[in-house]
C-alpha cells in the first residue's frame, strides 16, 4: 500500500494535517487487511526542476506488476513516483492499439511503459528517449522482463534539445 500525503494548504494548521495522517496510518492496515510493514508513506511537497526526481530512499525494493499483457517493475520506496502512473493506464492502452506496424518515438519515456505496450502490440520499432540514465535503464529492464526483442532503441538525451 502506498500512501501519498500532499502538503496541506496554508489554511490548514500543520498539527491538523499531522493528526489526519496519523489517523489514516492507524486505520489503513485494519481496513485493507495488510501488514503495516507493507505500507509506504510518501510526503509530496512542491518541487521544481531536478529536485522532483531525486531519490528519497535506497531500499531498491522492486516489485513486478502486470497491466494487461505487460509486466512492469515498480519501486514503491526509492522515488516519489513508483515507475508507473496508474492514471495513464487507459491512455497507454488506447495508444498501444494504434502502434501495430508503426515506428514509435516515445519522448520523456520515464520507465518505458508506453514503449513496452507499443512493442507488445507489434510496433515495427520503438525509440525511447529520456534525460535520466536511471529511467532509461528502468525502461530497458521493463523491456527485458517482457522478453521484448527487435528494433528497440534507448537514448539518454534532453528531449527539449
């Protein structure tokens, strides 16, 4: 279970926000019937630039998850984001349906989830570009666990340039 607490607006006293979070963390294990050791807490604060991609831990606890026909590695603890945006799930599926026999360029590829779906759906080639070496490697790892071969390229570069 991943609990994400957003920084409260200035109109809410810090003590009220802390109490609300403590109450939630107290009840989540009982309601979801999960060991409290399997709960990861992330505090989301306003971040800009490269700060938003900094490591927050070094547990390297990768978990394999499945989305339709694809497998992905997520990391619930080390970064603010886990490696797979759930709110993009439908977009990935819609896009993947359009990829058969096409050449796909995925800019700002993050961990390559769109690229993986494109390759699985029969893209002729997939080129994944991201500025982060960490995310490029993560994308390669996601291709590897899906046993995807073929014309796939991973480029570490600034997409804006």
